[in-house]
């Protein structure tokens, strides 16, 4: 799984997100969902939250690698 190919669970969640929605993804699974939705143009704004430092770093890298700006918070 990565930002280009979501797990079955995240793909199903993505299908419920309306076009041009604003997304808050708390416990963001390395920001895969917001990165996927932003990179496909389905959303133009997301906030991703992580509690653990490792996933936070992974999410930050994922966002930067895709050339996106997603607000990411360590909670």
C-alpha cells in the first residue's frame, strides 16, 4: 500500500469522500488517504493527525514526496 495504491479499506473510505470536500484524517495511516485524494484532485484541503512519531515522519515524507502541502499535526 502507498499513496498511489490504497488498501481495500482505505479505497472504500475514499469512495465515500465527496468531490471538493475538506478532509480531517486523525490517525492518518501515514497520510495515505489525504495524499491519494489530493493527488487525484478529489480534495484540495486536508488535515492529517498522528499520535506516534514514526507514522508522523512517514506521513511528512509521503506528503513531501508527492509535492503536496497537507497540514499535519502530532497529537
